[in-house]
C-alpha cells in the first residue's frame, strides 16, 4: 500500500431522501454545489472503522479533504462492511452525493463498489436510508442526484464491498452537496487546549482570535471564525531563527471542548496539509506564553514586525462587499493601530478565490478593499493614509481545488507603508 498523508479526525451530517438517479457530471455554481462534507465547511468524522497500517496512513479524515489522491483503506484482509458517521457543521438540506475512486490501487479492484447512505438529526439513532449508490471502476466525482432533498445533520456511510480485491477496500473522497438550513450564534471558544504541540492559548473577541501555542514560540495570528471553522496564520521559530509561517484552520466541536486542525507552509499550494493538530480543552482561562500575552494588538504588532498582516477576521456576505457584523473586532484593531502609529500609511488589499470569472473576482476584490477603507475613514482614520487595491484570485495562499483552500484565499491583507 502507498502512504497517504493524514491528520486528526472529523465529522459529517445531512438530510432525509429517497433514491438517486444516474451519476451526473460535476456541476458548477449555485447553492446546491456547496460541498458540506469537507474540512472547509466544518464537517467532522464522529465514527469510523479501523484503517490500514496506523493513524498516519489512509486515515478516515482524508475522505473530507477534497483531494482525490488521498483516501481511506481498510486493514489488510478486513473486507466486512465498514461504517462511517459524519457530522455536518449545521443541519442541512442535501441534494446530491459524490465519490472519488480513480486513485484506488490494483487497477481499481480495491475501490468501493456498493454503498449505503443514511441520514439523521442524531449521531447515534434515527437514521433513514436515502441512497444505494453503485460506483463505477476507477472514476472520480461520481455524482448522484437525490430525487428528493434530504434534511438532517448526520450522514452514515456504509461501504458494503469492493471490486474484487481480496485484501483491501478503499474510497478516496465523499461529497455531500446542498445548503445549511440554520446558522447558530457564534460561540466563544476562548481558553486553553492541550495538544501534541503542547498547550494552545486562544483569546476570542467576536469572530477574531489571537493566541499562542507552547511549541517553538508558536503564534495564532489574526484569526477569524466562519461558523465553527477558525482560519488564521500560524508562525513559529526556534530562538534566534527566522520565523516560519503559513495558513491554518481549526474545526471546533459544538460544545467547544475540542478541535481538529490542519496547517500548511506558506509555499504549499498543493492542498494537502503539512501537518495537523487535535486539541482538548483544559480550561476556560486563556493563559499566556512567554512570547505572547492576551490583550495585545496583534494587528499592530504584526505590522511592526513583518510589515503585512492577513486579517481572516474581516468577513463579507457571500459574493458581496458588505461587511459582516463579526468583522468589527478585527477592523477596530486596525483602527487602533492607525491611531497608535500616526506616521504609518496603509495599503488595503482585497483577495478572492477563483470561483467566477476573473473580471468578476477582480471587481469584487476591489470593492471589498474599498469597504474596509470606508470603515476606517468613518472611524476617524484620514483617507489620505489609505490606498486600496484588488487582486482577484491572482494571489492565492492555498489551493483553490478545495473548499478550505478557497476559504483561505478569500481574505483582506493590509500592508504598512
């Protein structure tokens, strides 16, 4: 078996349905094309069978990474039906399902063949069968339209058999397309969490999060919540060495007691994470690190040290330049930095993902930068200290092939002049 990159666990959820039609081609655009069963959408795996080799290979997590080259495999010789339960970020309406098998091994004979999909509002009971997909050999994005939309939060997938291999069953990715039916109030996830990278200390104000972790002077810089997904920039370094950094994300459980996360080096545009985190809450107290204290203005400090700051806490309505109310904390930190440093001027940059035309994304990014400038001017920052520029999708920090990567690419950056 080849080794596939894997990271901490996740979950998935959905809705009631009957059976499906024949597989359809991948559709583009529209609300039904949002994949709710992905890291970027905040899905988690709450139940999974044992995997090939160990937790570092062929992990169930990789069913949610939207990367067809990584996936899940059984332990050798274990071909009994295998059950996964996925939790969606919210109760949702599902209109179609899709599956990747083109990268399975041994001419595809290990690939999943017959499946059963069920849905429920509970993770441990009440499941109703909504689909019995039969997958083709060696084919990615085999999409099945549901005859009737299904509502629920938990999807149970049973892999019944494969295409004839006597040793393994494999499936690379699972997708559930539709829309969320509810949007819950943003929780306060501040506190201290234990992890394999030692303790994480996080301070949340509105949607904005800053903090640290006790590994190589790690920092959680200018993060922002979108639902239960926290996006931020990580940075770390040994004493006296240059700091490394890159995009990262954490998916928080509903009760705020744990998270699953992934990180990428800045230069990584492949979509596959360079590493992962899993954290468990140990206290509601934020705590500190020697290199970070709660209450500091992270925007000002990062502009001072690096000359540029990426602000994931600035959020807009979908396909709009209208600032969400949750953006106020990040914007006010930028206002405070401008007041504290009257000699600084600022270039405000808007960035989008690659969904839509280049012209549309260029205009949208420009308008979003102008919206941020307007907020600062209304807060008393002189307009002649501010310039704006839109880059559309031309400066990605992550792969646009996945929902998570696209969410990281939708951002505002500010440069000190």
